[in-house]
C-alpha cells in the first residue's frame, strides 16, 4: 500500500478496499454546493454572535473560525477575507451601511 492510499471498506473504497488520496482540488469539488451554503450560514451566524459580544473590532477571524467549529484557514474557502464575513453578517441583520 502506498502513502497515497489507505485501507478501508466504507463507501468510496475501491475494489481492493483502498482509498486513493484526493488532491485539494478534488476535495473542494467533492463538497456539495448546499453543504458550502450551510457552512457559510454557520460562519455568518457565528460572526453575528461575536459582533454582539465583542463588537466589530473584536470579531477576529480566529474567533469566527473557532465559534463556527472550523479551522482558521477553512474560513477562507468560504469568504475571501474578514471584511467579507463581517459584511455578510451585518447584511444578515440588516445593519450594513448602504452607499449614499
């Protein structure tokens, strides 16, 4: 058995009972769109809670990720930066400033 394979008998195992390792791109493609939307909603909800507790300044990426139960780096799979998360959270509660 190679480093890129592991023994298994569950769904997705090949005929020989092994799983081939997935590249990051294959893993990202394997995530269903509805799962990604659900995770984004969880991140937004966590950010809203933190904004209420710590204010915008105290709502850090680390706190958002921890509250959402994901790794800090995983948050960037859903939002490009902290500001995008905060904007989505403020939009969700109707508090986002609108241009003139």
